[in-house]
C-alpha cells in the first residue's frame, strides 16, 4: 500500500511539474517536433538526470534492487517510429495527452483512445511479435556502465554536465 501511495504522490507531483513547465501546451509540443522550442527536451533531460541520480543512489544504499529490461533494437526502433508518428499526428505524447485532458483539452482524448486501441492491438499481435520483432537485435540486459566498463557515477556526472552544456547552448540560441 505504501508503494501505491508513493506512486500516487510522485505521479501528482510529476503532473504538476508538467503543467508548471507548460509542456502540456500544443505550441510547446509542436515547437519540440519542429526543433524550434527545446522546453520539452530540457524537461525530459532534467527528469532523466534526476531519475538516474535517485535510482542509482537508492540502489547503492541497498534500498532497492534494479530490474533492467533487455535491449531489443528491433522493438525499440519500430516502437520509437510508432511513438513518433503518433506524437506528430496528435501533438501530444502519452504523458502530456493525459495532462492536457486534465486541463480540459478534449482533443487529447483521441490520443488516449489511440493508445488504448494500440495497446489492445499489441496484446493481440504479441504472440507473433514475440517470435519476430521482439528478437531482432536482442542485446540482453545491458547498461552504459556495463558496455563501457565505467563506474555509473562517472557516467551520471558526464551526462549531467553534458545536459547543462546543452541547456546553456539552447538558451544562447533562444531555444
């Protein structure tokens, strides 16, 4: 029960931050897709860096155990293409479509319905995909630290510094 409450609280906090960062707005979504407004990219990178720090700190303190999902290139590439096409057509990604609906933008409902239909189609196609697409380029359960042989904290620091440099460049370019 405690985990469910924690998930609910962090979900509400994340939704609040999505709304405060204005990434639920269609113009921000379109700006990101057209590479003219990097607000969403900055928000996502910040979230990834904070998540990496939190998860690795909790793991190093033996408060959690990691469950790494396998890397399958075929599934990632095809899934990414479907995700990108859906985002481009609708103007919202899955998280922002739910937030936009919460703000009263009823157009986001089409994306949510599309996600539900897509999930149903995926569930029906899964037995066939399991023997084909979901095996193409299976690299197993890997991490950047595993692949490079570098301590995960060094990778986190480098990615954090790189993100900050990218943010500064975006700001200089007015993105």
